C-alpha cells in the first residue's frame, strides 16, 4: 500500500485539539485516559499513518512487530523503528521484549479514531465515485479533515445509503 507522507505539524496540532474536544463531548469516543500526555506535543501526518496501521494489526489480533509494520507500510524497518520511537515519546505505544509493539490506552483511542476516519472517507469516496478503491485519495486527504467533518460525512453516508 503506498503511503503519502505529508508532514504538517500545525494541521496535526489542530486535529489533536479537536479530537480531544470530541473525546469529551461525543459518546462515540471515550474520554482519553492520559490524554494530558499529548497536551504539549503534536503528532505528524506520518505518525498518524503508522498509528493507524499499528491499530489495524492490533485489531486483527496479531502481535505487532517492526517487520510486519514496515512491510504493511512499504517502508524500511529502520524507518519504522524511528517512527515507533516517536510514537513512544508521545505515549501512544510502548515496546515490549522481542521487539513487539504494544498500544497504550491513549494509542488505542487515537488509533480507533484514525481508522474510523480512514474508513469513513474511503466509504464516502467509493460511494460518490461508484468505485471500489479510493485508497490513494484517502491517504492524501485524511490528515486534513477535522473531527466534526468526519462525523458529518459519516452521518451523510448513513443517510445516502438508507435512501438508495
Ligand atoms: Co489511512
């Protein structure tokens, strides 16, 4: 799967702020345990891509390893190691013995949102374009839409599907 790395600290800072607000106000996401950890940090678009992939592997029930992660993201293991260290510094993952990567509670909450965002956009683009695969566009745009937009697209999608 190709990965489009768009580094934009400011955009991600805004996303994090909105995400935290949504955590508190929405019943869809729980209040994030230990979200204060993230207060003064920002995760980049690239870190979001990694966390989304780690969360996917985690959901599949497999142990998350650097090599699996690098393979899935089409990057070198050394790049994956670097990025996992960034996630670790932000309290989103912790690494265990034998190079396993474990999501923290914060990592699970953010990962869940990132996957929801990805899937929502993918379904939406497939629906409007009557296509099966819109991964390339999703990977490019997903980092730039806020929580409110994603939730509204999700609601719109439900409406469109139930009326068609
Ligand atoms: Co994605």
